[in-house]
């Protein structure tokens, strides 16, 4: 069963990776992705705030993880996503996948990220010295989804 | 009666995150048209239908999704998680 | 500068991931891959022994990491590979990549793995109840390299 | 004089990991041919040239790679790291 965590509190990505890897029995390959708050536009980012839709968030993440499990015969999957306010350098979220071979683990982690970006109910607001602004959805993120569309 | 929920800038523009309304609309799209007529805030929030995403009972929905029997409809901008 | 570590000792993948992420300043995306000793053929694996070519190993890994850095404008890369004897469940190796966006971090990590599998001088020997046998190179691993061949 | 190094099953078949030899061979391929003639172990180790990889001064090399001036040539099976 994939593990889904939605929380406001900071988390330790290394500790989560170790815990995920330790519970695997047959997986030879473990892939992780971590997203970190960065001043992408170099616009003086001071903080980021993430709003989400409690209830639907957990449902959407479970659905995405379940889909990944069957598509790549994964051994296991893990998604953790934070909400609320966080500062530069803080870890926003993390996914991890475990499979027999590296190809499936990599593909499934990318799939989880692509779906999560555009299909899970999270919205980012960036705070800079000039004020606050909602992050706009990127065209590329929507396009990234299309490569998984065969058969689903 | 149906529960409406708003998130991110949709919430900011309509001025509330949550309300209960009576509606005769049969689809998500018809409900949006109805809401647009309420006041300036709603009109602004829903001015670009392409920028609005919706969920009916926490499942992503399109303009043609029926809302008969639904408990809750949510409106929000394109998602930006990850 | 990418960090390359070749060692016999076990290592803590979570601690390594944390250390790698902590030293990033502009990377919003961190990807890791860890390889774990598994009884892939279900043939009663008791241990694995990895031989390598000291000197050439470090050179080959540095070359592969340097290539990944330029191909994907990475912020940073990390490769750790063990040699010697290790038991089931032990972590054999790990790579990590850091980039502005997830696409580059994922692609670079896969590239590192594909090259490392077939171009770094490591050889695995598996010990089972029936004896010891050198792991044969997989056709797929050689094929996996070909997808990166445009321009290099 | 040139240093030869052998790894994995090539090492096991030739019976040593390291030796210093004199050779007139000008390429990796010619050196392999020379080594094959030494004894059964070498003949066995190099019986399938397609299964042999080589490095000249720690850089991967092919059969046509010249060995003039090289300090070290290494022979080993296809690599299986990762």
C-alpha cells in the first residue's frame, strides 16, 4: 500500500528515504524526488504559502499513487506534501518509489510528479518584498502529463 | 442545497471559502454562469472560464459534469503543487 | 563540483541525501537513486561481492558526472559506489542530482545510472547456496545507453 | 615493458591480477592475440573477444587502440556496476 502524508510540519527527507527503503523486501531500486522552496524568478522571495483542499488532497494523491503502482508493478510508493507557510530552503514535498529495476522506479517517480503538479489540489502563493502572488500553472506541466496518456 | 467551496484566488475574489446555496443549475458550467451574475467579485472570479477548475464531491469535473445529487462543488485555479 | 565517493564501508543513504540537499543554494529539485542488494533471480542469494579498478573507477565516475553536469546544466551531482562484500538489503550505491526543475534532475540521474552501469569498472559476483557466479551484463543496460547518444 | 591488469573472471581465468610483460603488439587487439597463445588459462580468458573490454591507461579502449607508449593495459568482462 502506498503511503500518503499531507502535513504542515517540516520533515526530514533523509529520514523518510531511509524509512521507505527499510520497509522494502524485494526492491533493488529506490528513487526519490524532493522539491525545495527556491527563488526561481530571483524576485526576492521571502516565503511560500501552500493552500490545499483537505480531503480531496488525500484522495487525489492516493489515486495517483495507486495508478503508478499498477502501471509499473511498483513494490511501493510514498508521497509527502506540505501545506501552509514555508521559507527558502525548506522542503515542500517528496515522492519515493521502489521497484525491481531502475527503469520502473524512475518512470513511476516522474509520473507521480507530473500528475501531482497538475492534478492534486495544491496552490502556491509566493511572498516577495513587493507583495504576494499566486504561482501560475506552467504550460510545461500540463504538457508533461500528455506523455503518460496512452492507455490512461 | 449544495455546499460551494473556493480556493486560492477564486476564494480571494469571491470573498469567502465556503457557502451553502440553492441552485437550479444542472451542470458545473451552468452553476458558474449563475454565480457570475451574483456580484462583481463573482463576476471577476469566473471571468475566464478557461482558468477555472472544478471538483464535484472531490472529483475533478468539467463544465458538463452534472451536479444533481452532489453534496459539494469546489472551484479553484489550475493546481500548482509539487 | 560533483562529489564522487568509492568506498567499501556501508553508508546511510538518508544522511547522504540530506547532506547533498543542504549544500544546494538554487536547486528546487533533488533526485536520488539507491541500488540495494536483492535476490533478483530468487536463487538463494547470500551475499554480493563487487570488484573494481581503483583509480580508473574514480576517473570514470568523475567523467560521467562531469558530462551530466554540462548536459543538463545541473547545480550539483553526487555518486557513491561501494566495493567489496555486502549482504542482502545493504545499499550498493547511490546517485543524486540537483537542478532548477525536475525534468533535468530526473534525466540526469537516469543518465548517470545508465552510464555507470556499463561504463564504470565494477563487476558484481553473486554468492548463493549453490556457489558463486559473476553477474552477466544485461542487454538492456547496453541498450539504455543508446538513448543518450545524440551529441555524445 | 607494459603493465597488464586483469579483473573479475578474466583475472580468475588467467590466474593473476597483475603482471609486467614485454610485447611487440601495437594494438589492444594484437596484444590479446599474443596473450591467447601463452597457455590454456589465457586462451580460455580471451576465447570470446566480444566478451572482453579493455582500458589503456585507465581509458576504455577498442581492439584498434594503439598501446605504444602506454604504461598499463587492463582487461575485464563487460561492467556490471550500479
